[in-house]
C-alpha cells in the first residue's frame, strides 16, 4: 500500500547498505578482520574514547546545540587558516554531499561523475531526479581533463571528482584537476576524503576558484567514522546557498566538542598516516608477489587489486575470504573493475593474516 504513495522514481531504488554486516561474520579461528571500510586502523580508538570521556562533562545533552554548529565551523576554519564562512559541516561527508546535490540539482539538470568512483554521488543525484552523466576513467585510471569538460553543457551544474579516488586509489594530477575547475562553468566538487594519505590538497588554492567545493571527512585519517562528521570548504557565496538547504543541527554535540580537540592532536594523526603509507607499500608488494594477483598503486589508505587467474574470479575469492573471516569490498561490478577487490591498509599483524588467507584462497 505505502509503496503506491511513494515517489515514482523510488521503483528504481534499493536501500543503500554495506555488503556484509560484519557482526554476523564468523571465522574458524574466531577472528574476523573488517577490511572493507577504509577506516584508520592504526589509530587506537581507546585514545579517542579518552578524549570523548574528558569532554562529556562539558555537554548538556538535554539542550539543543546551535543550529549552524558555528563553534565547529570556526574550529575547522582556524585549522585551515580560513574564516568560518568558508565552511559547511554535515552528518559525515555523505550529509554534505546530500546538501550540495539538493542545492544545485533538480529534474532535468545534469551532474557529471568521473567513474568508477564512490557510489553515493549517484545515489543522491538520482534521488533528486537529476540526470546522472558518468564519464569513465582511462584504462590506467587516469583522467583527461578535456574529455571531462567536453561532456558538460548548459544543464551541467555539478562535476564530481574523487581524488584520491575510491576505489582505484590514485590521486589525479593537480594540473588536470585545476584544468577542469578553470575550464568549467559548473561547480566542481573535489572529494578529498583520502587526501591526507596522498600527495597534495587543493585547500591552498581554494580562494582562487569560486566554483570549487572541497569535501572532507573526519571518518578516514581522523578515525571518527562512527561519530559521523564531515565538512566542505568553499567560497562563502556557495556556503550561504548550501546553508539554505542544510538541515539544522547537522553534527551531534559529541562530535562538535571533540573535533577541535582532535585537531590539537594532529601530530598523532599524521603519525598514523605515515605508518599507513609505509604499510601500504609493503602490502602492495606482498599482493603483487601472489600468483594471479595484480595490485594497483595507491595514494589512499586502501588498495585495489585484481584477480587475474583463469579459474578464479573476484567474486569467488571474496566469498572464500569471507568464510575465513576476512571482509573485503567487492568492486567487481563497477565499470573497468572486473574481478577487483579493495582492502583497507591494516597493521602488520592483520595484514599477515589477510595475505596468508588470500594465498590459501588462490592456491
Ligand atoms: C570518497 C568518499 N567520500 C566520502 C565518504 C563518506 O565519508 P563520511 O563517513 O564522512 O560520510 C566516503 C566513505 O567511504 C568516501 O569513500
């Protein structure tokens, strides 16, 4: 009955879920490795929990916080040497993407997305009834800026570029991304969820480009995935428009209180980023040493690899690993990613278990 009352376009939709519910996975050894979420597995969550516990006394949970999270916007701005009016916060970067899409899209308008990439862009664009225009990466996962700008027309309002790109792992060259920003009348969203693990950030260039939105999250390098906080940085004129659509109280009070404190521990975060970068090189080497596996270079905290075996497929290996309690993200259904799996860079002890399990599955 109620499905007759919902919006017509919901017929094409399925609920957005992660592939597996990790609490339901078991393994013969009793140990389950969750390596599908690109979280920071080098940060001791107990350390973060201590910061949260120390903040609890300052929190009045019965009182609404300020609707715009102004203190948090100021703290983030201060961190990047920008005024607060350059910042919009949200319930994770996903919440910010939702707000951006609602602000610029409606039926008939277009959004260009460089694919294969993070699937939530498509989800939110389609919910708006807007036209989704995928433009494919080259076979080596690079981009050609002219090809992307050539797909745009007057109805193109947004271009999404994820860099470093999830799930391919590569960060696109600075000049290629800047070319797109310079040669387009659309708003360019550069998703830098993983930029801390890469080679550069566009934030220093932000003031130069009035059509640029840089998306950031506290879920990856900063280790706060389940606290749900993200933000974007953009010209104040864009932020003012986004604020018209942004839901009130977008970030919970605990996240609001602890994010400024986490920024004072940035050395610790960068230390874990450094460990992840070193471990990433080791894991890529180990993966490439397995017969029938090709791992791609990565500028992020995860690695994409392809199963290149005549008898085995990515789906088979994914299933076999699940039975051993190792959870990876199966990306094989995305364009150009046949038989590809994605693994989070993890500390040496977990990595050894994962590599041994993969070797067994491949033999
Ligand atoms: C590229 C990219 N952007 C944004 C997000 C969402 O981040 P958040 O947890 O802040 O919603 C993710 C999460 O995996 C991601 O991979």
